[in-house]
C-alpha cells in the first residue's frame, strides 16, 4: 500500500514541479519527487499511527495529586490552509487523579496530532482532550507557541510573529490559581 501511495505522490510531485516551469531532467530534480513523497509520508505519519499503541503500558497508578509539567516539547506541523510548516514548542501540565502517564508519551501524543494537516487551535485542543481522556486528570493545560511559515513567507510576511494558543480543562479552567501557577511555571 505504501509503495502505491509513494508512486502516486511521486507522479503528482513531478507534475507540480513541471507545472511551475522546471525541467525534470535537470540533475538536481531527478530524484526530488521521490524524496518529496517520502518526506510527506513522514510529515503526515500521524494519520497512520495508532494512539492506543503509543500509550499502551504507559499509564500508571499514582497517589500524585500535584501539577506535572513538561515544557518546551518541540513540534512541527503543516498548515492545512497553505501546506506550509509551522513549528514551535508545546507546554503540557496536568493534575493527576489516580493515574500518571510516562513523560515520553506526552511528547509522542504531541507528535501524533502534529504530524497531520493542522491549524494550531485544533492541535492544542486535540492534545489537551487526549491527555484528559487518557489520564482522567483533574485538569489539563496545554499551551503552544509557534511560528507559521504561511505568515512569514507569504501574505503579510511578518518574520517575528509568534502565535500562542492555550486550552485549559478541568481545574485549569475552573481555578484561577491553578491556571496562574501553570502560566508562571512555563514563563521561565
């Protein structure tokens, strides 16, 4: 199946490159459609991964009831409007209620949703809802800070703009002190 998809994407990338006026016989472009197809399969691998397989054996019973934070998780994704990358970092906090999740799994959950065509707002929501669902936490907070090449390279061409999105669930939404603690801890 992957080979058939790669073949189709290779043909389509060839057509795109030719349609902008390039010569596909030029040495530097001869393998570009194949490389581009492989790249796109990787950048959109979130569609083919299994979330259950990612988190299996990584949720543990725990008496911990204080905030757990993982900061500065690198992420990159593709804007679903322009097919250009956006990249930045994600900060995740949750308050366990009987269960904790392995820290590496938080980063893998970010990648699972980021490796799809996305908008940052939806990506933030998906990560927060997933962690809330998987851990049954008392609250979850997610903040994403990202630069969007669709803003930097085209349209308004603003090089230093950073988009910040946040989703606060449970105690992070209801208790302003919990929210303030999270915001102050990720500020550093």
